[in-house]
C-alpha cells in the first residue's frame, strides 16, 4: 500500500475505491508484493539449486496458490486437506511436501497414495512407515535441532520441549531404524519456528543439518524450513534475506562438495511471502469516548484476525480515509462480544465514523485463521493483480452458516413435548 498524493493506493488503485466496490470487512492482497518477495528470496541465493516451498497454511486461497505456482514456487502442506487443495490448484504431486505432526497413519498413507513427498517427524511413525512400505516409498525426516528461536513461545517449535521433529539427540536411533527397515531417506528437514530473525541462527541450524546429512547417503534435498521475520512495525528489524542468501549459498556449496553431490536447498516461507501483501479493510462503526481511551469500533474482530489477541501480535493500523488528518490516539477494537482489541494507544490520523481503517500485515495467518465466531460471516478476499482488483473469495452468507447443520427438530415435534414446562398460567 502506498501513499500517493494524499491517497492510499495498491498498484495505483485507490484503497477506498476497492473498499467501496467490494464492501468491508475485506481482505485485499497485492500480488506484486508477493512476487517481489519471491524474487528477493530467489535472487539472494546463487550457485545453489534453490526450491521455495510455500507454507500454504499462512494463506490458502486457490488464486494465491496459482500465483505461487506460476512463479515456480512449490508447496509445503501440513494436512491432507492442504495437499488436496494444492493438487486442485494444479501443483504436480512431486512439488508438494507433506509435513504433518500427530496425524493418523491413514493420513500419511493417503498422502503416499497421492504421490506427494512425505516428511516424517516421529521415530515410531518412521518404523511403521518402514514396515508398511518396505523401502518402496522415499521419505524425508524432520529433525529438531533444538535451536531456540522465534518471535514468541507459541511460534517457537525448535526448543527441547517442542512436539515437532525428531530430536537431534535421537539421531543414532533414527539411523538404526532407517537401516533395519530399509528406509529410503531422500531429505532432511527442520523448521525452528516463525520470526527467527538472525541469519546466524539459520547458519547454525544449517550446520547441524549438514552434520546429520553425512549419515544419509541418498539425500536429494536439505530443507531448512522457515522463520523469516518481516516488519510489522516500521522500526522492526527483519531477517536480512540477501545476507542470509549469500552466507547460506556459500555454506551449502561447501556442504555439497563434502557430501559429494549437488543437493537441492529448500526453504518453506509462509509469512515472508504473503504477510505484507495483505490488508484487512474495516469500516469504523462507532467512536466511544471513555475516561481511559477513545475507542474506534470497526466492523471486524478476532473472528477475522485473531493474531493480536492470540499472539499479542502488533498489526499497524492506517486510516485510509483521512491520510492528512491530525494524529490522535485510539484503541481500535472489534465488534465481537469478547475483548478483541486490534491495537492499543495507537496514533492514527483522526478517525471519523465511516472511515476505512486498514490493518496491515494481514496476508499471513489472517484469513486462514478466521472463524465464524459470533455467527459473523467471514470477509471476502480480493487479489490486486496487474493493476486490477479481482474478487477471489465471496463474502459468506447465512447459508454458509447453516450449511451442513442437521435440523433434527424439523422431523421431531418438540414444540408439543410434554416435558416442556409452561411459564404461562
Ligand atoms: C508454518 C510452517 C512454515 C512457515 O512458517 P512462516 O513463519 O510462516 O514462514 C514452514 N514450515 C512448516 C513445517 C510450518 O509448519
């Protein structure tokens, strides 16, 4: 989103026009921003066979998936339903990685039958996999290198108490299982959590992985997961991707030399590719002056964007309707009957009832975590592509809220039940 001649625009389109055309609340994604993130990541590496696996749990709209696919990005899936959506979007099966945790073995078998790349993060499951497939199906192994990193406790997944991956301290056990069950390990994977920030942390983790790789002679790839940090506040420090790419390219080339073969280097960004592309446009329903604060109440809430309440995440908020207005301080709150504050004590250009507020960084883990809480409809989604705003998901309707519900009392006459105590005398 850009401020041009005192007007906020996306690819030249006034944001207020988009809000008027598609109504609010509305998720709007800028395809140019997604493409530029893809290109920055790709161009930061040189001399290595890089593959980007988009972590689709961050934003799974089919049009977003197709945009990724067109830009030669592959897919990282964490559920069989994501795998099915990826196939529906047209990704070839061999470009889909399935990285589940705590799923039933049936789900793994379904993924095998669909032909996608399987990533296993549990020794017991690995043994079972070996028994069932007897070396006929290759797999990757998810390792937990116990590098503690990540923006907050809920998104740290590499620490010693984490449920993810097979502990690096259990690698000799893994090796025994792999040998005794004739398992064809074609990839080693790690993912240490979101918001890792420091390229040194990635390099440290990479070295742990390279060290492990020596024990697996059939590898085709090393997958270093994700955790790239993006700016939520203007002053936020972000992962320096060009620096990471440069250092990692050198380290990986060195590793391939000692391994004896060129492998592929995989990353699985979600947030990095889509977070900044997304904006949640809301309309101000009410202003409320209380002794403690001025509340701006908007037509959205934690049902549409739960990150502020769930992770204490900071999302920058802009008044797109009044870019020249004087700054005032607001608490921006939602319309859900539960505390659902989008931002406390925010300096924002003067807000008037009816103004459009944009909640920034709403590409990743935003729509994909939305719910129907309070029986609200989930918003529509719009993708701005080639200078045009396209509806990529319709706003929900009452039918969506009742779809799948079985109304048993359309057949059972409950109204005349004798157990109903009358209050009328
Ligand atoms: C969630 C997830 C990612 C993406 O993490 P981001 O912080 O969004 O980049 C990558 N890999 C796996 C296995 C994940 O579960």
